[in-house]
C-alpha cells in the first residue's frame, strides 16, 4: 500500500530528465530572486525617487514612497506653512503649523487659532505627510531648461542617422551578396578591417575630419561618422544571401533596372533583418555618449545624454530634476524593449552585436 | 485590417518617393557602367563613409602621433619624430607610475588592467551561472531573461545616474547599512570602494549581453547528449564538467575575448559615475585619451600625445581582435567537421 503510494507520488512529480531533487533547483530560484532585486531594484528606486519633491529627496533615511509634507494656509501669513504633529508639554497631541525655526526651538501656531504662538523643541514634533507625486519634477525642466530642445536634438540624430545607416548599409550588403565582381573579396576584407578599428582609437583624427567639414558643434558631426556600420553590412548580407537568385534573374528578364531590383524586390524581402538593424541603430544612437561629448560643445546642440551628463556634473546637483530627466531619457528605450524584445534578443544571439 | 494597411501605405510613401527619385539618377548610370559595374555603385556610399571616417583617420592618427604643437590642422603641426612615444615611455620603472614622465598614462594603464581583470572575470562567471540557470526548465524563464538583459539597453549616463543616486552619502545603500548597525561609507570618494563600484556597475550593465550569447551556445549543445547521460544515471556535476563545459568552451573563449575588447575601451559609465576619481584612481586609458586630447581643464589640447596613446591602445585591441577572429574561424571549422 505504502509502496504504491510513493509510486504514484513519483509518477506525478516525475520530470523529463531524472526525478531527483537537486540542490541546484533550489539555488536557481534563490539566485533568480536576488537577480530580480538587484537588476530591477535600482531602476525602481530611480522611478520612485523621481516623484519626490526636492525636500523629500534630502530626507535621511529615505522613505520608500514619494511623500510630501502637508501644508496649510494660515490667516496672517503669506506663504503656506508646514504641518506637524506636536506632543505638548502636558502630554496632549496637537496639529500645529511651523512659522520659523530658531536653532532647536520651533515657533508654531495652531491653524484654527492663529493668535496664540507656541515654542516647541523640535524633537517633540513630527511631520505630517501624505503620498504625493511631484509631477513638477517632470514639467519644470521642460520649461525652464533646454531639456525639450535636447530631446528634439536626440530625436533628429537618431532618426536621420538610422535612415542613412539603413540605406547605405543595405546598398553595400546588396552589392556584396547579389553580385560576383572583381575585388569582392578585397571589399569583404575591407569591411572586416573596419570592424577592427573602433572609434575610441581614432578620436583625434575623426575630430580633425569633422572640423575640416565644419561639423564641430553640429548634429551632422555626430550623425555621419558612425553611419556606415560593418556589423550592419554583415547582418544584412547574411540575410540577403539566403534569398533565391531566381527572383533577381526573373526581374532582370522583365527589364527591371538594378536599382529597382534592389528596392522593389530585395529590400522588402529583407525586412526582418532590416528591422533588427533599425532597432539596434536607434538604440546605439539614442545612447551614444563619448563621440557627442567630443563634438557637441554648445548647449544648443546637446543631445539628451550630453545634457543629462552636464546636469549631473554641476556643482550643486538638482537631484529632483535630474532623476526625472533620467527617467525621460530611458523611457523611449524601455518602450522599444517592451514591444520588440524578441527582435533584440534574437538579433544579439545570432550576430553577437551590441 | 484595412486601417492598418492604409497606415502602412502612408508610411511607405516617402520611401517610395525617395527610391523612385534615386532610380531616375541610377538608370543613366547603369547605362554607362553596365550591370557588371553596378555593384561598385552600390558599394560606393558605404565605402566612402568607411574611408572618410575610419581608414583615412587611421592614417592621420599615425601622422598626429609623430607631430607636436597645439594646432589641430595637420599642415600647421611640426614633425617631432617619435618624441610623443618617447615621452610616454620615459619611465624609470614601468611598474611604478610615479616614476614615469607621463604618470597619468601609466596610471590609466594599471587602472585599466585592474578593472578589466575583475570586470571580465566576474562578469563571465556570473553570466555563465545565469545562462546555466536560464537554460533550465524554470517557471517564468522569458521574464527572468529580460530582467537580466534590460540594463544592457540603458545608456551609460542613465546607468551612471542610477547608481550615483544609490551610492550617495545619504543614499539608499548607506541607509540600509546604518539600518543594520553599520556606519556610512563614502563609496565614490574612497579609491578602493570607487574601483569596486565601477567594476560592479559595469558588470550590472553589461552582464545580460554576455548571458544571452552564452545561452545561445548552451542551446546549441545537442540534447541527445544529455539524454544519454541521464540514462546512464550520470551525476549533474559530472554532466556539467564532462559535457556542458567542454562543448561550451569555444563559445566561452569568444565571450571572454569580446568582453576584454569592450572592457579595455570602457569610458562612459565610469566618466559619469566617478569622473575617473577620486584623484585618478578610476581613470582608465580611454579617459586619458579623452582628457589629453579634448578636455584637459586649463591645459592645452595635446592632440599628438592623445594620438600616440590611441595607437598604443589600438595595437592592444588589434591583438585581441585577431585572437577573436581566429577563434571564431576555428569554431566555424569545427562545426563543419561535425
């Protein structure tokens, strides 16, 4: 009887490979739980903090949720006063508003009876707070600083650069995949060669080229140098090689020009690969940092990343604005990731590019 | 459905217009060069960009590194021979940066070595563990995969701000520490802690990418090998050491080299997080090039010295990349053998 019971239990819990519990199973979930905390936590904390008021951010120890102290208008005072719970000397509790604080003594007033003033030691009072999202962190920088302008610059760079990259990369990939011609091997080796030369080792001369074209402090100086990507050429070529040659031969029979074969036949068929490259290009361009930092020296041409960096490097950092703008800077990428995650992960897994 | 189609057509319209316009230009060109000449036309724009922004600059970089002065325009720069290189390599003892003429460069070199050693080492280990776990049959696998992956997409500035905010003197981490009875630590202004956090944050930001590549390698291992081992009752530890690791090894080597190539070039997150500080304790080699060439506060922009340092970095990267390409090729060949 007992034996059959354990058999049934084994049958129900049997896994595909083996049926023994292993320490790695438990460890896996433990590891993943910590992972979620470590990977998500910081971003969650950024999000929550970005809704705190400037005063709320300086609070230590920090509160988890964005809380703001209640304020109240009191007769006879122009500005709203902050509300406190106060333990009076006789032990009773009162809600009082603070007029001013001198050292460790706070001058307070009862909002319902503004005539009488109290002098309260500050350790006897406690702030009254409520959950409040400080949306002004988001709206004020857009009006007061150039942040909207930075956003516009970033969008221009991202869109233009991606379009240029897609067109010239797909043209080169078409040339390298459809035709047999003299010097093809040389051209492919050439593309691999450019893969060996990252921008970090040619910063000075590329800056020199850019300044010869009068593109220092211009968005074109950011867009053009990275427009031709070897990874993009290879990704698209690899895909185009799989297209059936008969299609192209048939189009040639119909007297189509080479250019129209390229954009009417090959491009539409390569759409999956082009989509992957487009997503990557958008992410590269939106997040680009070192090169724009060198080229863009004036705040009118700053992109979001450069603007954020300038803002965080200021002597007195205005964290409440900085955090909100950081959220704005990561939002577009977060949206792309949420919708196109599969494209991105398969793109990376298959081509090893980032 | 119809609505979707209309949207597509509106989005397509500018594309069609552009392409037809180029077509008008291309027809006479095709008449002149013939079909056999067309591939060159298709390659031209991309290769023009490569030439202008990669190949020619590489040549100019060499020229820059042999010239001095403060002018940007090459024709105004005096030729100084290998003076820039001599300046960099003028050391009494290469292992003590202080004994060097250009001690900042050597500090950058040693910081980079320290950084890359720990960053690549721990990142590959954690990526491997994560990939192994994500390769198991667990609940919510795709969710966990995106959790580990999403920081890869964040910009370095965003990553820097996020962690700076946590590591502040009155930040979240210090409040945890005080909560558990510790005392506040100045994470970003104590040299050892700053280096620790720079490595940590860099791993945090890039681990997902390598996890994904290793995961792809794991999934390429034929499942019948595992089935056979299970049937023989092989222990899991043994399966890992005898099947998984040997078959993953070539993939892992590529990952290590790729991480080295990227690690040596690290600049962005560190620049935002610590600015290379305190002092120069987290200033890596790319930051040295950047400050020397473009951003030395109050000092002249020393393009020649920056170019010479770039050439040295370039040689290191070239060696690493050639190893990577060699490994990639031998991996392909092995695949064909199977």
